[in-house]
């Protein structure tokens, strides 16, 4: 069977939400509440109204224009966490606490 670049891209994108064990096998994660990149990206699009970057992620300007009451840190810290989470800057510190807080405050 031959795969096109488009096929490989679709497979790779769908694997963003997979969890793997130590041997590289996909773990069946059927938890409804588990936060995934796909869920988070959709939420960002819904909250900001913007999906112009990186296959549906929101842009810097739209992210910084939102006002969410009760966040623990400045909105820019959450943007840095988003950049790390989506893979733009792997050297940034991992701030899943901010990603999860943002998700919980905004999901319906």
C-alpha cells in the first residue's frame, strides 16, 4: 500500500491526541474529560473567533484581546503556554497548569 504526503499528514495530525506506552503502542484513552490538543484548539477558536494559524490555532493578537475574569496570571503567560503546547517553541517551560486552567474556565 502506498501513502501520499496528504495521507501521512492526516495520520500524523490524528495522532496528536494519542497517548503512547513505553513501547510506542497507542494506549486506549477513552476518558471523556481528557484534555487533548484538538479539544483545546477548538476551544481557543470558539473563545477568540480566530483560527488563522497553524492548522486552526488562533493568532497572537486575537488571543491577547480576550478578557477572561479570574485568571491566575497575565494573559501573555497563557499565550506562552499555548505556544509551548502547540509545539512552536519547545524550549519554553511546560505550563500545562495554565493550559488546563484556561480550558476549565472556558469550556461549556
